[in-house]
C-alpha cells in the first residue's frame, strides 16, 4: 500500500471549503462597473463571466477562490453630487449583476440564503450600502434601501456626515448624533447589519453603546499592528466580545503594513476622496520622490487575524477583502482566487478546522443570524420605525 501523503495546507483549505462557506465582506465591483469607460454602469457591457486580464474580480476567479458569498458595496464617495440618486444607481448595478448573471449569483436577502446558494452551486450575492451620505440626512431612504435588498450599511465613508464622524475626516460630533443613533436603531429593527468600517473611534463606541444587535467591521484591521485611522483600536476590540460582533480583516496594503502606511500617508492626507481620482498615476508620481512603494504580504495580514482573534476570539473574525476598492493588493492575495491561500496560512500557523471554518464564513453566518433574530424581536414587540431628518432629530 502506498504511504499516505500528508495533505498540504492548501489542499486542506480547499477541502474545508467544500462544506464551509467562504464569505467575503467587501468588494467594490459595482463602482468599477459604474466608472468603466466602456460599461458606464451597464452590467451587460462589463465582461464578468469570462476570465479577465485586468482587475481582481470576475466570475471564473470567484469560483476558483471557492467564494460562496460576496458582499457587494453600493459605494458612493462622501463628496459626490446627488448622493441619493448615486446610491440608488449603485444598488441598481448590484441588482443588474444578480439578474444578468442569475446562473452564477443567487440574491441573498437572509443568512440562510448563503447555504442555499452553496448547495445550488451558486455564489450568494449580498447587497450592502457603503456610506450613509445617500440618506441625505433622512431616515426614509434607509427603509427603501432595505426594500430594494440592502442588508448591510457602512455608516459613512471617508467624509464626516451631518450625523456620524468618519475615521479619515474631522470628528465634528464626538461619534454619533441623535439622528445617528436613530439610524443604528432602525438598522437593528430592520435586521440589517450595522457596519463600523470607516467610522471614527468615537462613533465605534457610540454604535456599540446604541446597537442592541451584534455589529460588524466589514473591512478593517488592527490599529495596534498598523496605526492607520481606518483600523480598529484595542479599546474598541475589547468591547467586541460582549457585543458578539465580527471584525473582518481587509487586504488594503496600507491598513496591513506600517511601512506601506508611512509611505502612502502623504498621498492619503489630501481632502477625502480626491485620492480616488487617478490612484495608480498618483502612486507612480509618489515613487519619484519617496522611492519604490513597499509591499504588504499575506503573512502580515495573517498577523492581524491572529492579533484580532487574540483580542475578540477566533469566533469573531472574518474576511473583507476590499478587492477593487484600492489600486494595489498584498503579495499573495492579488485577486479573488486567492482566499484559500489565506486559510492555508492559518492552518500552517496551527489553527484548527473549527477556527478556520469560522474565519472563512461560519462566524459571519452566526452573527448575521443573530442580527436577523434581533430585528424579528424588535418588530414583534412593536418597535416603531424611526422617522425624521437631521434637522428634526438633532435640532440643526
Ligand atoms: Zn471602504
């Protein structure tokens, strides 16, 4: 009898993902389709079903990466004109994706849809709104987003809003205003995921104090390992176990590595969102002054996973790549086909099947189900929908 060969960590990860869902918490494909010179927001004109040579996401590579569920961001920058309309247009891109590629994607409007999609050989599509700027300071649009299928809301993006402080802008409110707290409570009532990526530390604390459901950080790393304002500080991580929420690590190189963060810092310190205009050109220009751009690695990201797991528990970590959200990726994690390689690294570090399964997706499933149950409870006890505007609630 041939001697049994020891299974490689990668083979073990791929075997695990036959039954365990691989869930990614953040991908900016809708923004790419909106800005693609040819597609201009028309999903039919953006070739997603074939393997592309550009970018980091397409359907063949999502399948290669064993992705079972993808959170798509209906992202709009904080300083866009007509933010309400832009948010609806971004939601529409995701709905187009689901309809145009119905053979590949199954709309996931509840947690149970993820395993339903996996059993059907499809990728669960989860609709998220990134940035509350599209509310235009009113609670009504939130319920319309939910009715359209949104199940996660990132409270803000790079700019501070009238009701919530952004991590990358001035802290004008010390966290959330009364309107901001009403947004969180309404998300709880709707059973939607409250996402604290992008919010300032004061707002993270306010959300944790306000939310009756677990919360998520859909794409953020540990501030203690990389001192970027987008990362989660230790005093916030300390509160995550009591909330039973989820911290999903992200592949953004300057949120992973201190070297990259320092190198990138002058590029990021302009007004919010201007960096998004022509980022690779800006990086090339920057290299002329500051020398070659340092890189972040898969192993450094695994360090963040271990650090965060040490603070909040391995049952409260997840993965939110932010593919298509930034112009560069870590070495070893260059596209959506690479998720199993990250899980393999955790096996190499001695993580158990249970902990890796949690990181890959079971933790996300558990937390989303708890959020749904809290929404059901609040509606069952007759909690009224929150109504009003910043002017009415904050007396502005
Ligand atoms: Zn983001």
